[in-house]
C-alpha cells in the first residue's frame, strides 16, 4: 500500500477504572470498515499521534486501506493529557481494560486485535496476562513485553541516576529542547547536548538520554525522513514521570515485569504463572534497538511458547525502536508483515523464529 487513504476521525472519551478521563481516536476510511477493530497503544511520554508521522504511508493509513477499524488509545502516559505520576500497574489495571471494553461497546465486535508499543506494550501485556482483556485475540507487540532487557549504560542510569534525579525533578521531558526550565532541567540539557553530537536536534538527543543508550537510541537516523526528524519529532515527546523509571529499574533488576504498586486483579510477578490469555502474540524486535535489546522479545516469545505453539517472533533487520513505525520505508519493510500477522497468514521473514 502506498500513499494516504482519505480518512475521517472522531474522538471517543472513556473513563479508566480509577475514574481518570482518557480518550480513543477512531480513524476510518470513507467506506465502512470490513474487518475487525484494531487498537493501537503508544509508549511512554508520547501520544497516539506517534503512529501517524509524516511518512509516505503510516501504519494507520495501512490499516484503514486494508479495511480495519482503527482505534488509537491515549492512555494516562499520553502527552495530550495532564502530566501525572503514572505507573504501569495503573495502566494495566485501569486504562487498557476500559479502552478495550469501550471499543467493543462502540463497534459491537466480540473480538478485537491490538498493536502495542514499548510501555504501552508492557502495560497492555500485564493486562493480558492478568486476564483483563479477554476480547483481544491477536496482539502485535513491538520492542518489549514481559522481559525488559536494556543496555549496560541504561541499567546504570536506572540504578544510579534516577535516585539522584528524583531529588530535584518529578519528570524528565525531551521537549525541554533548547529552552529548558532553570535549575536541574537546564543542567541535564546542557550535559546531554555536550555528550551527544550525532545530530543538531536537542530533542532527539534528550530522547536518547531519557529512554536508552545510543547515538541515537530510539531510531536510526538513516531510517528517518527530514520532515519526521526535523519538524515532527520535536513536538511529539513530553514529560515522563520518575515513577515509571523507578518501576522499570525494579523490573530490569528482576529480569521481567513485576508490580510497583499493588492493584487488585493484577499479579505481583508476571512470569510466576501461566498467562490468562488465549491471544496469539506476535513479537517484533528491531535488531538495532538500543532502548530494549532484542533479547527482550526473544525471552518473552520463549516464555509464551511454553504454553501455546502459535506465537511468532520477527527480528527486523536495520530497524531500532520507533523507526519500526515512522521509518521512511516502514510501509515497505514492516507494515506488510503486520498485515500478514493480523490476518493470521504470515510469510517467513529474515530473522524470524
């Protein structure tokens, strides 16, 4: 599929299990959708618009052109919502189950599909493992799911830098860019600018510092178009709370997802029991990812394969983390695979397991 189909969208508010006001964005073509609803779940410190970059064809365009009913979830980590000290537990227990129920209510579908990324993926997989989203029959997860394996420098930042940073700040925010607020934020920004010489975008550098290890960490520059890197990315990253990094440190030390705060209906350890989902899970991992190493998805694939044989793992050659969705050639390299997996008829791809 090439080019952008004509679409229209509507915003559908919904209420999380703890009363927080959230929203879904429903995107459809002019013809009524002929296929199942697909829920897309973004990562930390971004928003649902992360799936609609200025590329030749976005994953949303691709899904609409194939007849799917597309639903974008803005959960509590979305930068379109007021900043809040969220945790993965809150998203898993309160946000994603309510979003799935709302899509089912709005569409009348018995079963839906989901495409989930990064911390939208970890928290959604927590919901799935706890049996809170039984309506979802196919899950395509990118970058990380149950086993957050990060580079050595990222482990050091989580272990040593986060405890120091939280004395002065409640959030890290790549949008500080060239105009950070005074104090610790300005100092961090200047240090990051001095340490990163890979491009001229301070936001790009701060994204790498915030989320991973690398120059850059979340994409390969050669995979991005100028419009995406220079004009779009600077507006698509915002505050992410230190509560998230504290939980991620706990999970990285454990080698798998564990709770940070107890919420009824969620386990404390997500690998201590059989997952309570019958969904077929497709694990995607960029071979060059410097946010979560590909081993993250390999371990989760192996874990789920103990209980069911129908899952699959795809290692994406030449891709990193978010360029899987907004790389300039992703509509040729990645999206056809997603379409095949949604249909349940995947061909073999390089790096598959």
